[in-house]
C-alpha cells in the first residue's frame, strides 16, 4: 500500500515472511553445494553468490523470532529485487500456439556427395 505522502512504499507488518524460513535455508544449502557450484561455474564462468540467501535466512529468522521491522523490510526488498531480476530476462524463443502445418510430412532427404 502506498503511503499518503507519496514518498514511496510502506510495507505493512505481516506475521509471516514471504516464504517459510526452511525455503531460504534450502536455497542457501543448494547454492553452497558442489553440484550447484560446478553448474554455475560452467554456465556463467564465475562462482555463485550465496551471501544474499544467507542474509535472507538470517532476516527471516529474526523476523519470526523478534518481529523485527528492519528484518521484514530487508526481506521484502530482497524478494522484490529477486522478482524484478527474474522478470528482466525475456524468453529467447517465441512460444508456438500450434504446431506447423506440415509437421506430419517426412523430412527432406539431404543429397549425398
């Protein structure tokens, strides 16, 4: 909800984090795993950044245990940034609505040299 002064967004206090803390713990453990490290290094050429998952886990636990407004704000901003980053990447291929008209025909044979 927007605040009355037009100065940005206020996050209303919620009793629950956006995700359960176990989800942040699982993401952090996955990020630190050897398989994920090798996959990320192969695809991106650098080490995966797992620090944000650790901070999110700590904020989630602080939110659940102490009802900290700072932890809530930090966690909500992190989730918002994660969603925006996921939306930033567009699809490479345009999804088809139906198969091509000639999908059932045999493939053309290539000429042999």
